[in-house]
C-alpha cells in the first residue's frame, strides 16, 4: 500500500487515475480506517486530501456555502453563519459518531461512503445540496439525492473525487432540521433519519419544502410527496399527517440487526412529523 | 511495503519514526514511540480508549494513520501532567474513585481535558454527550461525570 | 477472630475510609501496564485464524504457504496442543478448554480458532492467515435454544447423552444435563394459591464488554522454563491450564497478571494464552497475542442466552405459596453452562415453603460461555421478579411489601439447600421503602419497577504475605488480580490490623512464583478471601513483632499485647516498658532475629451472601419505543464497606451493565449462524449520555465469617436490573415485558398492542 498526500486537486486526480489497483480517498478516515481494520478494504493507494488547502475550508458568499471535502464535522459547528443558515445540516453532521469522530469525519466522506443510513445525507438532500466532483476531464455538479446509486456505490467514476458540497443561500423565514432514531443516545448508526427544509412567507405559510429520508431504503431518498404535503399550509395536523404518510409510503426498508421493516416505517412517520415541526418552528424564529 | 518517515511533535517533544503506510497513529505511538498510555479497545473508533489531541482536535488515534501525523502536534495522556504535578482532572479522578480497572481512564482524561479547554463550565448533560465516545464498563459513568464536574468547578475558581 | 457481636457497631480508623488507591497514579498518567503494554526483545506478533462457519468438519489444514512467507516464524494447529492432565483446579473440563482454544476436527461456532501464526509483524501475521488453506465440510448448525432442543435439531455432539436423567436417554441430543433443586410440595402450594402467575421469559446473550481485549506475551525458553504476562482474573488458573495443555511442570511456568482492563468473569478462563505459549515454544521467541475486538465478541465467553418458564402462586394475604421455574441455558458448543448457578439463584431471595427449579444445560453453535458477573442469576431473577411484580399488582399489595413479606432472612432454607445465616435482604427492602426515590412522583410515560437480587460469594484457596520493612512500612502480596480497586482494600485492612497509617502500606499482586496458590478473582471472593488472608497474615506478623518486643524487654512472648500499632506489656505483671511502635520493632529486626513477615495460606470459607434491592424509573417514547432510564437506585448489603467509594462503584457499574443488557445489548446471529454485531457499534453498551447518576445506599449487616464483616459486593448489582427495568417498562406500557433486550422495536410493538 502507498500513502500520498498531494497538495492540489489536480495531483490527487492524476494519482487516482494512474493507479491500476484499488485506490481510496482519505478525508476523515473514520469509515476507511475501520474498513481497513476489519479487512473490508485493502487499498493499494490511499490519497489523503487534507493537504489540499482549498478543500479544508468553508466559504460563504451571496450564492451560498461551499464546504470543502476535507472539512470535518467540528468545523461546521464552529462556523456561525453556516450553523444559523443551515442548522439542520449542521446538526445532522454533528450527530455522526462521537466528539472524537467529529474531529475527523467529513460530510463529503459521509456522502461518498454511500451508506443508506448516513446521517448527513437526508439533511443535505432536504437542503438541495449539490456535490462538486472533479476528475481528469474537469468538474461536474451532482445533486446529493442523485449521488448514491446503491448501498456502498455512488456516481463517482474511477479517478473522480468530491471536492465540495454546496448549499444555497437562505431567504428570510427558512430553516431546516434533522433527527434520527437510534436505540441509544449516541454512537449508533441511524435506524431512521429524516431531514426537512422549509421556506415560508412572512405570514408563516410554507412556500417550499423538501424532505430527505435515510436508512429506510437502499439509498437515501428525496420524498417529494412529503414535501408537497407541507407546501401551502401553516403546518396544521392534517399537513403533518399527510407528510408522515408520504414518508412512510416511500419507505422500503429491510429487517436487519438495527431494526425491523415495521419498526422503521412507523418511526419514519413519527420522525417526519417531529422534524417538519422543528424546521417550521425554526423558520418562524421560534427556536 | 516501504516505510514512511514521519516527523511530529508529541507532548511538546520533536519525535521521528518510521511507520508502515497502513499503520494507525495508535500503533505508531505504542509500538514505535513506546507511549502505551493510549489503549486499543476496539480499533474502530467506538470506545475512545485511544483518544489523543491532534493539532488541537480530539480524535481517536486508531482512526488516524501514523503517516498523517507528519508535521503535526499530538498530545497524549503521557503529556497531561506537568512533570510531577498532576492535572486537576487526574487528581479529581483519583479523589472521586472515577476509575476501577483504569483501561478507559487515559481516554477519558484526554477527552475531558479537551472539553474543559473548550468549555470551562459544562453542565452534566454536556459532559455526558461530550464523553459519549468514551466507553467505560466498570463505573457506570457516575463517578467520572462527578469528577469532571468537580474539576471544572475547581478550575473556574 | 472477631465475632459478629464484636464488630456490628465497631468504628474503625482506616476501614470504611476513602483514600486514593495505591495503583491510581499509574492509571491516571498512562503508566500502568495492561495486557498489551509489554514488549520483549525479539518479540513476534501472533494472529489467530478463525472459522467463518458456525458448524463445520475440518477436513484438512494446509499451512505450507503461510510457513513459506517471509517473516513467519511459526504456524500452529490443534496438533501442537495436547489433552491436559493435572489442571483439576479449573472449573472447566480440560478437554473442552483444549477444544475451545483450538478446534479439533470440527469448528463448533463462528469464530472458533482453527490455526495461529507468529510473525515479525502483525501485518505479516495477518497476511499469513490468508495463506492457510482450510478445507471445511459445512454442517447444519443451530444457535437458538428452542431450536436446539427440538426433536429435529442438528446434533452438535454425537456422543452427548443428557446426564442425570432417569431413565437414561437412548439417543444423543443437544441437552447436556438436567438438574433439579427444591423442597416442599409445589402442587399442594399451587392449590393454596389465590393468584397464579405463569409465563415464559427469554433473554439474549450478553457480553461482559471489558474494554481491554484479551492480551498476552509468552516466552518459552530453551530449557523448558517459560513466562507469561497476561490480563487475567486468575494467573494461577492460567498457569494450570497452560501447563496442562503444553505438558509442562507447574513450577517451570511463571505467570504474571498484568493490570487488567475489566473482566467481569470473562477473564476467568484461557483463550489465547496456551496458543501464544505453544507458538513461542515452536519458534523460541517471545510471542505477543492480542485479540481484536471482533474476536473478543466472536470467540471469548459471553453469557448464555436463556429460556425460563416460571410459575408462582400467592394467596390474598401476599404469601407466596409455591414457586416453580424451569430454565434452559445454552453455554455455547460445550457442556457446562452456568445453569446450576442460575437455577440455584432463581428463588434465592425468598423464603418459600414449596419451591422447585429444574435446569437444562443446552449446547448450540455459539462460543463457549464464560462467567459474567453473578453468572446465571440475572436471567433467573428477571423471570421471578417479573412474576412477583405481576402478583403484587393483582393482589393489590405494594411490591416492596410483597417482597418483605416473603423475603429470606436468617434461618430461611434456601431453595438450593442450606439455611441462611444472618443476611440483609429485608434491610435493603426497608431502605428502598424509605428512600426518596421510591416515594417520588412519576412523570408521563414513566413507570417504576423494583427487583431484588442475590449472589452467593465464593471462598476458596487463598494466600497472602505481608513483610514489615525496616523503615516501618508494610508490603502486602496477594494472588488475586485487582480488577476494581482491591489493592486499596487490602491496604486498608492491613493498616487497620497492624495499626499503622494507610499510606504506610503497599500492596502488589504477586506472580505465580512468588506466592502460594491463590484462586481466581471471581465469585465476589477477593475482598472477602484475600482480605481475610491479609488480615491473618498481618496477625501473624504481629505475633512475630510481639515476640521481638518480648525479646528486647526480656519477658515472655505471651506477656506482650498489640494495640494501635504498638507492642505493649500485657499488664502490670509483665513489667513496666514503654510501648514499642511497629517502626521501632522493624528498625531492630536484624538484631532481634531477622526480617519480619507474616503469611497466610488457607481455604477461605464463611462467605457472606450479598442481597440487594433496585429501584428503576423508565420513560418511554410511545412513538418510537425509545426507553430512557430517568432515575435508578441501588441498595445493597455490603456487610462492611472497606472502601465505600469502590463499593459504590461496584453498585453503579453493575447496575449500568444491567441497564445495557435490559435495553439494548444482545448477540445477534444470522440465518447463516454467524455473529452479526461483533463490535461496539452494534453491540450497544450504554454510553455516558444513556444513563443518569446511579444513586446508591450501602446497607451494612456484617458477615460474621469475616474479621471486618465483609460481604463480596461485585456481582449482586447486575442481578436485579433486568427485572427492575422490565417491571418499570411493563408499568409504563401497561403490558408485561418478557424478552430481553427490551429494545425499541419490542417496546414499540408492546405499545402498539402487538
């Protein structure tokens, strides 16, 4: 195995493209090193992207936020503007693992790991986040909801890396929230994860809403019907019930060591209501 | 597999070592530098017994490559006391009987210090969530949390 | 020795205080050396190849390619170990230990060791494992008790016929043995009952979850002598097992117990030590072998899983008229689960006229179970305490009062035979009733449960020495590894006995070459047994010191008394002499007859059973089934708390282990018979944010069998939690919970009326 820590995206992409064996990108390493330890991954080349300074920053301008692929969870929490514009995304990232994991794990890595249960992904989907992908042929943009194609697989081609996640700027009266169900209070993989983003008019009527679901299907989902159920309402009980019903309808989970089909579907409905209500309260400035 | 030459700072001292490319920082600290205070409880980032501070951030050293430490500063349990003078957390852990077997203790101390550096006045809930990545199987956490609260109070005085 | 009347109200100077433990400094500075922390020049790293199959015949093992790999120094298979003889101090059958350490002919569970490699680096050892070709014939497997005892189950051991059956079975099965205890006439008792509770309970296997994986460093020398450094609860046990499996003389093997990073019963047997030693013998170099966490889960010794049928009858006045339990425990692929202890503990808290319990020892394709804190008792208590809770509700009596009415006390005949001497169960129940917790209101979606628990306490072969140094300090050596602060307790007891300050006493755990045999740290025996040995050794040293004073004064030895750390003339007739302190006598040791020491080698008995009562408040989220333990109290009889902080620590730690077992911890096997959650991520032990502060109350009803009244306290705290939390949840939900763990899907199903 070789370890490289290039200083530019170009070098990283060239090294990956040139590697005939198995190559893996090292950002936070909290998935990769576990896979190596347990024998699930035996890469021939590891490309550490943390020496690429461009990827270690969060930038913010009028069009939104650009979160470099090597930015760790703790950095998100420390970024005041990001935390106030996208509290749901930040809380979703900060729920991944322990304080120690937060010092390493990156939201870009959480996306690239392509787990159906990744905590940050439903929130990023709800936030209409877009991943910027670089390859030898240049860069392309991929909507987060289109990124994961099946458990452990993504749209990334050989030699491509995610360089940033991009979040749009926020209008007035908009916010988001994320909540997940785990059997303990910390340190578990989501059994169900729900992210909701809402925009309202000055009167509190929802003008746009997106709902992302995790751990209830082979990939994280954008549930358009669940978002649609909220639009035009002031989040009354009927809207919440419809949102929950749409979320439950979208579920196609499996029975596994973390939860049963029936349990996951029920909890998805319960969480959809809670998270929508929380996002709405935040948008209304009540929280 | 050829080895990688690493220059780093550990507890303020310049160190250098050769490590294998797939070797964890935990193994480098223990096997190369003889710093066995950091423990491997799981090797997968789930127990926190290997907690160290890397360039100011609390991390699990089992989830960092030894090679990544090049040019960086690491603080381990061995650097917590100032010579013969224990850090107040160490003293309070002793006084509160906040350890039984002691295998998790280095990780808890390193993690608790990182907390108090960031937040000198944490409440019980903040302490419990901050330390959720450190498993202890002996104490039920009660005396550990009390020791951290008591330390924080003393250090604020 | 003191009698109970002498000590029940005695105030001590050191016993009962809370000094800093002697090993504390090393543990807060990272200096303490645990199992994996020792390195030796020329040391090799070993790894074990494990079966991926739950049940398979091993047709062949080809190690040729592995041996040829550069850096590989030895490869080991079962043929390198031999059936041992002479290790009769081990509770386990040595043939089974041998078979568990390295599969012989058949792999019996996912993770069963098949071969091992020692190489110059861990990564080379790992590579070599992949080069070992093992040809398996996969056999049908069974990992579940109820399936294993079904008539059509695949039989794991073709030569196993259920023992103690009348008539003898005519064909083999997965049931190793039947046992029965009890007295009275349960049928007559049930006739008299106004209320009867009857139900089946199930518990899944739990792991001790010690944070330190098994680790050892073995060094076999060319002259046939060897040393092992390892984390164990019993280094004398390790010596016996390793010497037997390698055909060594005991005196040629020296075993040192490292600091131990948790055991809870899981380190009372051997898994890797004989393998490391045999590898070292093969290649003539020191070999270090450390388990990875997944190996700890797959291939050390979790608890049995259990099925318990319980039937309890009571009359309108709240008197239990009969109790019956039938228990099935699987101990993995080997006979000898802790079914005996579970069966004996089921009704141990209660004074019953009519009681019967039947136990069945079942084998399945899982790792060989080991002890875990009060082994067997939590599963049995879960069923019985749940039944009592239900009966109390139906009778309309407070659940504490119901237990008080039936509680065992001095003179009660235990279901397992003997009459209890003075015990403190009723005192813990009275304390529960009077506690702030029990009398506090509950919030919405909350329920409160109480449960009692019992553990025997073991005695056994024990040794201790104490040397009085020239400077007036004392050094205690004991042979029981310190897993939770016992060195502090030994120092306190020695200080109290000698009459010198705690700070002047040290304690070390002697290796097997330095002290006569000492049984393992298990069964809540250490503070009791090694404590007694320390006191007796100290008393023997005092005798020597009195003799030295007599010599200096020129008076008979029996004219000297020892009080408050000084030798004194026993009365006016003995003569007028200034009392001599321990330090004065120690200073003159070389002029008065040589070094001063005291020893004790004995068979500890007179153990004092420890009983406890727990109160748990649980709150459920009715939409997700999430359970939060909002308040928890442990009340237990310690006899006498030598170091109260570490007694509380035992209470708190045991309770939180019980909380984990009750709510989320479990072994999850797939259809393929493989363990699916062999890591801390999915074997969900409580984390810091999962639990509240654990309130404790130490009740002290002294054990007359111990000079300071000690009862071992380590194990009882894990007995009540399953029942207490089960009862709390049952009240919060309104449905009786009968399956452990009571995980969110199970709670949500119960809430939904499923």
